[in-house]
């Protein structure tokens, strides 16, 4: 069974809603008043991104140190939403994914 999870963007009060499977939610969640099909997430998008940023910085620093360095680096993240654990950057149920695209442009 699935339900809607209301995820705060940050501390401003803005939020977005995502559909989650109850099997991906561990523990208790606070239901939204008057909405038995919706719960409040105990995490924000901003806090979840802060947890993954150190890994991204290490990866990007390493890629930029290539000689000759790429002209462009693009990183795509897999994103899974869980009830207590927050936004988890994954593909499937247990593996983190970063898809990296490197571009070198010919200088001639």
C-alpha cells in the first residue's frame, strides 16, 4: 500500500509531496490532520542534500583533477524517498548511484 509523504524543502515552510510505499517507511510517521492518506516527513530536502554533499565534493574534486581535466562534469543522482531515513540517493532498494558524464571539447 502506498501513501503520500509531505517533504519540507527547507525551513521556509515550502514542501512537496511524493508517493511512498509503506514498506519503505520504518517507524512511526505523523499523519497530516484530516488526511489519513498523507504523512509528514521527519526530514527536509535540504537536510538530506547536506548529507550527500561531502561525497559529491570528493567525487567532483577527483574528476576535476584528471589531466587534462574535463570541460564539463555532470552528475546525476538516483533518489529514493523513505519515511524515517530521509531522501536516500539510490537506485533500486540498496545501492547508491551516481551517473557521471564527462565532456572534453576539442580546442582546435
